[in-house]
């Protein structure tokens, strides 16, 4: 399932209340950037807020609320707050497991690494060894 979430920030500037919001495809952002970029910046750009304005500076001081989480990201939302680091770490680990699963299926005819924890651990260890050696 895709990782999607709605983000909203509410703040006041010069006596006016603003509530910019947007739906975010987290998988697309992670693939494009390797991590989640500054979400206040994306919210501002999506809602036509100049990122070189005082309005934007005030917006940056307000917390983003996250709702309607779909996919694995739902496990990282608590009281409308997103554990960005936790999600990014899980997303990257999931991508590695998917890659290793593809290798295990193709080379060893193993269709589900979860049923072979020793093999999964060995492949993960080999992956990390190769990554640190390179």
C-alpha cells in the first residue's frame, strides 16, 4: 500500500488565520529526495505562500498536523504528529527488504523471506557489509 498523508498547518498572521494543507505522497518524496524534504516549504509552495516572506516565517513556527495516514506511515502518526525519522528508517528498510526478496525469489526460489528469518538476516548482513565496504 502506498504511503500517503494529509498535512495541515494553522497559524495567524496580521490578524488573519491561515490553514494551508495538502495531500502528500510520501513514497514519491522519498524516491525523489532519499528523505523527506522540509514539509513546511512544500506546504507553502503548494498553497502559493512566498517562502521569502514573513508569512512563511510565521508558518514555519507552527507545527504541521498529519491526518488520514494510509500505508505503513500510519504506524508513525501519534496525536497528529509524524515521527519523520522513524518513518524514513522504516521506508528505507522496506526498500532493502523488497530488493533482497527479489534476489531470493530469483536466485533461491524463496518466495517469502519472512518465512526464512535466518536467510533474511544473512542477506541483510551481506547488504550492510557491502554498503560499508563500498
